[in-house]
C-alpha cells in the first residue's frame, strides 16, 4: 500500500508455495493454512515472512515474486519474529510447539546463515524443556553482542551472552484474566532502546 491507500504490490502464498509440500503442523487445527506472523521489508526490494502453521520462513524478491530463500519444518517449529542481523544472518525465535521427533516441547533461539541455511548460533536451556513458549515471543541481537529474548507465553524477558549465560532477567508481575478464566502474564514482544532514542529519558 502507498500513502494514499493504493495497493502497489501483492503476493499470494497459495500461488507460490506447493500446498502439499507445506503441510500444516500435525497438531494444529486445519482452519488456517499459513498463519503469517511476520512480514519485514528488506533491502534490494525483498520481503521476509514467517508462516507459523507450516513452520516456514522465506524471502521473496518483489520484482519477480519468486521465493529466493526458504527455511522449513526440517529446522523450524512454529517460529516467530525472524530478523536480519548486521552480518546478514537471520535471528529466529523457534517456538518448538510441534517439533518432529521430540517427546517434550522446548523453544530455542537460532541464528541462521542464509547462504548455507546452517545454524551458526543457538540458545536453548538445560534441560531444553525449561525454556518453552508455545506462541508469540521474539529475540533481538543487542549492540554488545548479547541477545534479548522474550519468552512471551510466560511473561519472561531475559538477556544472554554469546556463550548462553543469562545475565539479566525480568518476569512480568502483572496478570489478567482471559475470557476463558485463565490468568496470564504473557508479553507479546520486547524491543531494546537506548536512552538517546527516547527523549524523555535523556
């Protein structure tokens, strides 16, 4: 959409992804195929997306509408919040809700080299199931090299070093009651700002 509300570009997943090759994660309802949770404009007229229900992150070339890079269910499981790092790698919160060949669900944060689709950095807890958010959540790489992680489902925000050491942690103390009566302190996502970026803190 441009500033006047005119549609200037459109991409339909059903026209570019093989439906049979991108099945909905086995434990999910069948009423929604992709469940897009991220769309990010990139340089060079490209767009990155995250489709949770089919555990896929991809990059589209806007001019050709072709998918130029994709990471799927062989690596990901119901992921959220992919972002491109200054080194060109992609940081992803991999929720792990329905991971293949895994008895107990667990989450992780991974850094992927898009040139090779290899995981070059990963954070997970020990044991892995100590860190798990089945929905929402995210991760941000900080200027000092640490990673700020939002374990959204349980209202936990924490920072880890490149070696995986937790050096800061905050638990949201505010709960609210959902329509079904369940209390939750969930946090959708957290971003990092310096005092210079917020005039009121200067």
